[in-house]
């Protein structure tokens, strides 16, 4: 009788433990699902390390960019980037063709010519009408005409290439360089690749850089075509690769498991190849070197040049002193940046975000008097 009682007691304890663990599992799953929902509401997406690499449907190449023999990236005129956009035959935003005849016609109207270089901010992202982009608003001036050479995903090397190719052809009165402080710092001095654009865009998805990340591959590693870029990025930054394992496909729907797994995968790859990688200095000089080369080239050709900088959303939100923080970026080169921007002037809070309509308008009002002042010199 005593043995039977002990056995029943042990069984009862086992049942109680199983019940406790079942409740613990239910509570864990509930909190896990709640965390997934909260992360999704916050904008995070499953199956990718960073939201940038998320796309709707299959990853299909969108050939809206191309590069010339110098490695300068152009827009294809038939590509759709912004609402109500215009792309000229040379592959840059705007209705004006970059020909000598067009330049002569502008000068006959008594206007001066401004060659504007920059990245996606300059090209016009992300207004609801391209006519509201700051480059388009500046082009409405009665005193000058703006030639918009802005291209998304580019850097100071690209700005230099543009100036060296087009300044001798178009002979502008002013070169205006617009740097973006969020990502214009070059970690190493990449070399231009003839006929390789800076990015390979995906339809309804991210733009994959043609340059490998500095912390994942040797310096100046690049991808000659979209398939090479997709194979790399979707192996380490996304679980949507056609080569994904069964386990990767299993965890793909989870935001938490996706990010933890991909983060570990990237860290492991970095650890395995770190001895082959280039280590950037604390304050890389490469962006400055190209900005300085633009100044030297303009001076050699007798052309005025001015430099402005767009703060990132984080710079603005944290109320940072950009002149102090980015002094090494420009060194002795004179530059100016607006001080009246707020976080409401951007379409998000990350470095990859852009001006909204209000931000573009503010930057136009900041740029216009500076351009007039330089043109009068």
C-alpha cells in the first residue's frame, strides 16, 4: 500500500511539472508572438537581416541604371524613379539635354548654368511629385538653370567623375556639390568600374550595391552583374535565396529568428575572413580627397565651386553639431549646412531615409541665396 502511494505521488508530481512547463511554453509563445507583432508594427520585416533587403515577391532585376566607360552611373530614360519625373537622353534627371546647343540657348536667355552633383537627395528622392524636389525648385530660378547630375547610391568619387567628364563639355558657371552626411563617407578608396553601375535595383525591393561590404570582402571586390550581387547579398542578408536550406526556409517567417540567425552568419563569415580585410582608419580621408580633387579641377578650369551638406535624420534628431563632427570630412574646404531642419522634414529616422516635400523645400530655400552669392563673385 505504501509503495502504491509513493508511485501515485511521483506521478502526481510529474503531472504537475508537465502542467507547469506547458504553461511556461504557452506564456513563452504568447510573449514571442507579441514581440513578433510589435516588431512588425514597428516596421521590421521577416526573412532579412535589415529591412533594406526586404522585397515583395521574387527578386527580379530592374535594369533602370547603367554605367558608361568612366564608371559614371546614369538613369535609363524609360526607368520610373519618381512621380512626374523627366530623364534626359544623357540619363540624368531633368528636361534639359546636355548639349552645347542647349547651353547656348540658356545663355541667350541671360541665365547662368549650375552643374549640381549629389546622390539620391539631389536626384529627387522622395517627394510625391518630382517638381517639388529641391533641384527642380532651384531650376525655376530666373537667374540660373540647374543641371541635375544627382544619382542614388553614389559617393564623392562619382561626383568627381561627373565633374571631370561634363564640366569641359558644358562649361557651367558654378559647380554645386551636395554631400549627404548620412552615408557619403567612403570607407576605402574604391576604383571606378567601367560599365558597372553603383547599384543593381530590384523590382519592388532593395538596391544591391555593386561594391562588396568592406567588412565582408577584400577591398575593391565588386559584382559584375546582378546575379553575382544577388548571390552574395541573399546568402548573408536574406533568407529568400533560392539556395536557402530547409532550416532557413523554416525560420524565414520569423522576424526574431531571421535576424538572430543572419547576424550570426555574417559575424561568422567576418571572423573567417577578417585577416584578408582592409581596416579603414578612424577618420577615412577618401571622401575628402575626391571633394578636394573636384575643387582643384574646377579651379584649373576657371569655374566656381561651392559645397553644401545635408545632415542625416539622426544628425537632426540628436541636434548634433555637424561642423564639428564632420570637420575631417571637408578639412580646409569651405562648406555650409542648413540649421533649421527638423525630423519632420524627413520620411524616416535612419541614414537611408530622405527629405519629404517640406525638407526639399527648406533645402531649396537654403541653397538658392548661396548659389546667387557665388554666381555674383
